[in-house]
């Protein structure tokens, strides 16, 4: 699946699109229980997902921003070492979401949250 292009006007919408893609994609079995580049992959996935979810809900505070920054650093290290295409694609989308959330601001300014399947 190709990544959705990022545009200045639609960054929050892009995060929403990538989030829906992420929710529809199973966590790669080969990453379960793995530590890559000294980082726990499952923990990084979980923390990043929580921060993205908070961002889309309009509840992205300073603590979540700090956590997201730590996750972005970890994801950058992990993606540099993972070679399996499925695993790399999954992690790269997660990394791109983290980077875009951090670049976008404090919270999504749209009404994406109510339309996100499985989030109510």
C-alpha cells in the first residue's frame, strides 16, 4: 500500500488516513517480542498508537508529545535495522505518523475522531 502524500493543509487528515490504514493492518508476527536496536518493538508500537489516538481525539498534551518524540527516535532506530518488507512497511507508517503528529501541532483540529472505525 502506498503512503498517502502529506500536504500542509491536510496534515491532520493525513494522520487520520494513515491511522485507518494502521488499524486495518495486523501487527507483523515476526516483530512480536522483539527488541531491535535496543528498543522494544511492541512497546514502541503501543505507545505511538496511544499518542496518535490522543492526537486525533484532540487530547495531545505535553506529556504525550514527549512520549511521541521518544517513540519517533526509537522508531527511526528500529526501521533502520528491519529488513523484512512487511515489517518495515508497518513500522515506517508508524514512524511517519509520529513525525507528522509532532510537526502538525498540539492536536487534530478536525472531526476525525468520531468517524474513525473502532475508536468509540
